[in-house]
């Protein structure tokens, strides 16, 4: 130990003198060869020595590199393997000043014949601070990384910001107090103000001292319950990448175990994007190939870090291979990490290796309570099922709520909000982005389509087909061949509006329209309503088509609260204008005249032709731009949320009041609608919450239907605010919606409940009633995409919801992966796959490439699946892509969506893939 170091004076000289021991001093500065000579030839020979980790490592490296080629080294008793068991008299080695990493300690011990290594901790301001308890000589295996217990001072681990003690096992800054600690720095009040603080302990009999002046060492460490201190780095050396703190030791410790590496120094690299990134300077050992390229070194070290279970988030992203002389050191030969990035030219020079997965994501995302959002989405799915399950008469006054479908537009608000919220980069590959989300939903869509087409063919057969088409229901609909004398049949079918006389043309066009998901205006004229509710999927696909362009445009004003607020107000104004204009144009529209003014049904000869109004009304409802408007509103809300960051405000709890206020308002209005009485055929009955032209079934059916949907959409300003507030996670509404039982058991099935509740209800109705719930037999008065609700009792609704969730679980486990495989198989046959395999590409790079191919932008390993747009509906597609991308003829990889369910980030998925590969290799696959 250098004598200008406190350790050299105190531990090496003063302690030895006090013990009556001899001291060996070298007149020259430290050199590894001089150190070996001194240990072998000094008279008397040392029985122990004390030094810093840098000198230990340099000595070990010298012995191991020279063992096989130096005769002098061999004469000292050092074997060809670099093991020095005899020829020295060392009984133990003391290490101090800085933390000796466990791999270095093991190498030091084994080099000198497995002698004990005594790790300690000290500094010029206090010598010593910690050392192992007396008689504890096996710290390497018993307490790896520990520097012992406090011996001459009181020691606390404190929060660097609040200076309050942290619990055992929690990382914090090391603070010390005692009579031998330096009282202050000479003529340096600034240093004193930053280094000392008053630590107040709780008034407790266990604490003899309640107050003391503590000194901040600048080191970061952890105390275990036995009082052993483990150092994890310097406070100034901690690397803060975004929200993640990385200790240099976390990287250096495993890296130096690699045979190619002699020295590893981890340091912070300034980054405008993350604040700091992880840099790593490497000094190669003689074991490294002489012609090895930096890219190969990086790949090997990355693989090595993965094998050591280092989190991929903490992987170095900036690399440089250097010589030891290029690394700055203190006078005591400690490597200086602070400002090393500037020293090595990282700030000005871009020739160093940058990790290929280091693609900028954007600034740190604000907090969003996705559990509450997903619970809210399932609540909406339950409302969808309420709209379609249970006869009108069975629900009584609650049936009135079906005349206020406030939930429909919220699906589009949530869609836009959820896609924008991860704040991904600008979408360069727009078509790939669209296909990624489309294919994430499409497998289950096709599975549901298979079921509804099977159900269609139960009722719609050539034998039940009538070569005609009516826009409104007819009195003779349920008679065989439309003739009362032929008797009753609940199974009949007419042609589609565009092909009324052809069964096969109607069937074929329906199949084409639904396969491509385009049952929207004006293409709905070509199809039967095979699925009563798949129009929503068709609308959402339209939203996905416009999203990349819309998103890229809106990112132009990123973080501009004022712009997004004004733009949101304009969009809400446009919505209200469209709704009011539509109503005032259609409120007095004439219909089919099925009822007289007293509510009695007219004879068929008194029916009037209302097809134009019907066509316009249904065309308006299925006109995609009107729904895309809500999608854009939701997207704008997400941009505003990210710019304003309500969950991070000091009074964020107020957003809980807003969310709960919106909930209470919606409940109160719902109660008012229920309490106003049933809608009926009584033209004289007044319903105060509906206009006179749409307050009973005697009115034109299409006018009633239009009012239902207009009044449901008029609350868009409230529902947008509701989503905005729920995202903060504040309030009892968010707590209920985000409850574990809801988010884990039910919420993942929200989309599938929408897809499958029709076929499940049809099967249930057939099993319990012996009848078939189908579109034509239970059609509404006018031509609409859905029939009357499934005519079961109201209490059966809850059972059907549970059946649908259960069926969804079954489909996710069986049909979803199978359909994903089938779709990928077909797509691979259409697009020829490159047979050439690059075996040198890492799992991370392949995964990033796979996700980029799916989503249209390159992610980072620390992105969540939501940020990538690969939440639950996208996992089967991702699993299939991984299987196809990473499998070869000789090494097939079988990854399922189930294996990816618990993964939170792409880094987690990498671990799943690597474990699967390892298991396959172990099983001999």
C-alpha cells in the first residue's frame, strides 16, 4: 500500500509497529514484477500485506500471464497454471479503500494457494470503518462482496435525498459518526456543508444516541441484518438511465469473470434522452484472440451477462476497448469513473460501438393505471352483453338503459388513448404498424367468425331461403314460405339488400365482407348480418389504418398542453355539431307506419315505404369517419395526459375526485332513466328524458334508434374526462376497476366477450328453449345490424356472462394459438421466407427485429409489451413469429403465448426464449 495513503500509514505501518511486527518497504513505486519479487525475496518474508483492489488485480494478472514463460517466476514456486502455493509465507491478504469484487477476491485467494482474503473498508476521513468480525476468515464464500461490520464508528445507510435511515437490505449512502471521524475539511465550508448532516434517531431504548453529526462517505451500500456492509458503488458513480439506477459494480463484477477481460470499468455516458446511459471500457487479457473485433467482444460479453442473469435493462449500450494506460487512476491506483466518458471521447467521438438495440424511445412515460383502464374496458364489455342478452320485457324499466348506449363510443376513445399512451417514436413503417395490430386481433376474430357462420347455416339454408328482401319486418315473416296456411316456422332467411334473389351470392359476398372486416357503409348492402356486432371490429380496423398518420402528426406538438387542450375542445365541438345536426335533420322523418297513433299495429296494406330513411340512418351509424372522430379524441387525450402528467402533480389525488364524480354522475343519470318508466307503444305517455318524437315505439323506429345513439355520444366530453382521470389510478372507482380479481380473471377477456357472446347466447338459447335465436326470426321493426336481444330472462344474463368468459378462456388456450399458427403458415406461403440463417445474430437482436417487423418501429429491451403494442391480443402472433424466426431445421424452438403471459418487457421475453432454448438443448431436441 502506498505510504501517502491512509491505509499504508495506519494499517500497514502503525498496526504492525503496535503488534511488534517487522515491516518490508519497497523504495520504488508499485510494479507487479517488483511486488512478486518482494513477496518472494524480502528478508524477512511478509506474512501478510494490505493493498487496494487495483494492485491486487494487477498482481494476479501478472502472475497468471508470466507463469508459463518466466524462469524466475517458476523459481519462486509459481506453477504453470499461475498458482503460488509455496515460495511465499503469506497467511492472509488484507484489502481496503474500495470494494474488492467477489470474482477478484476468489482469483486473488486461489492465486496464492487459497489463503484467506480479509476485505475492509476505510477512507482518509476515517480509518478504519469496517472489517470482518474476529475469526471470520471465509468472507469470500460466506459473505461475498461484504467488507465486514463497523469497528470504530457508528454507521447508517441513509436516503441520499432525505438523509433518513433506510431498512436492512435497501441501498443507500453510507454515513458514519464517531470521535475518530474527521471533524471538518480545512478552509472548505462548501465541502463541509455537503458532507455533514444531523441524523436524528427515534426515541427508543434500543438507541442510546438519539442525535449525532454524521459524515457522508459518498459510497453507496447495503447493510444486512447481521450488520455486514456491502458496497455497491460511489454515489457520484451511480448511473441513472431513465428511471433505473445502475451500480458500476453490477456490471463489472460479472464481466471480469470472462476469460477475455482483464479490466472492466463501468461508467456513465451523458444522454439527452435518458439523462445517462451505461458505458463500459474493457482491457482485454492475453486469453482474448489477438485479432478479435470489438463487435465480437461485445456479443460475447452480452451473452455472458445474460448467463449471469444481469437485467437486460442494465446492459451497457456504449462500449470501448482500451489499454490500461488509457484509463485514468487516482494516486492509489483506483480507476476514476467520473468524467470517464469525456476522457475516452464518448461525447465528441461517435466511432465507438453503440448497442444496436439502443433505439431512442422518447422521454420517460408518465404513470398510467393500466389495471384500472383494463377493468373499465371489461365493464364496457359487460354493458355490450347487457344490450344483447335478456328480453326487453324481462328487464322491465332497466330496458330503458338500452336506449342510452353511452358505452359504444368509449371503446374508440380507449382505443386511441391506449395506442398513444406508450408514447412510441414516430411510426416510419406505417403498413407494418397497422398489420401488427390487425394481426393481433385477427386470429380470434376469425375464430369467432367460424362459429357465427356455423350458426348462420343452422337457420340459413337453401330450403329456408326466400327469394326476396324487405327493409322492415312483415306480419307473415314466421310462416312457412310466408303463407299462414303452411304453418309456423322460426327459420327463414331473405337475401342481402344487393342480392335479394340469390342465396349463394348473398352467402359468398357475406363471407368476403366479413373475412376482410369491412361490414361498414356502404359495403353492408352486400352482406347478411352474420355477426350482429362485428361492425365494431370493422370500424376499429379503419381507425388502425389512419392511426400512424394521425399519430405522427400529433407528435409534432408533443408536451404542448395548450395545443392539445384547444384541439380537444375543437374535436368535442365537432362531435356535438355532427350529432345535433343529424338529429334535427332526422327527427321528423317518416317511417314504415307499422303502428297507428294509439299504438295498435296497422295492417300490412297500410305500411309505408321507409327504406330511404332506414338506409340513411343505418348508413350514418356505420359511417366510419364518425367513429374515427372518437378514436382521434382518445388519442388527443393521451397526448394531453402525457404533456400534463396529472398523476405526477402534488395534488394528484384530486383526479380521484374527478373520476369518482364522473362515476356518480353516470350512475345518477342511469337511475333517472330507469325510474322514468318503460318505453312502450303508448303514444300518449311522456318520457321526460327523451324528445317527443322518440319517446315510444309508435314513433318511427329509425328515429328512436338514432336518438338512442346520439344521446349516448353526447356525453363524450364527460367520458373523455372520465378516462383521463381513471388513468391516474386515484379514487375509489379506479381502485374497484383495478382490483386483482377483475384485472386478472375477467379483464383479459374483454375483447373476446365482445366476439363470442353472440354464438354463446345462441347455443344457450337453443339448449334451454329448443329454439334458434337468429337475425331474421328476431329482427327489429326496421333493417338494422342486430336483431332483438336474445329473449332469455334477465337473471340469465349473469350466467351467460360467466359462460362467455369461460368460453373465452378456452379459446385463448386452444383456438387462438392454432389460428395464429394457421394465419402465419398462410402468410409464409404467400411471402417467400429467406432460407439463409444468420447464426451469429443474438436473441435480443432477433427479437427486436421481429417486433420491428410486427409493429413498424424498433423497440428497446426495456420496453413493456404495452409500449410495443403487444399486450394480450398480440401475444399469440408474437409467439408464432418468435418460433418461426428463431427456429431452424436442426434446432426447433417451441414458444407459446402462455409462456409469454408473465413477461413484462422484451428483456423478460428474451429470458423466456433463452430458457426454452436451454431446455431444448438439455432434452436433446
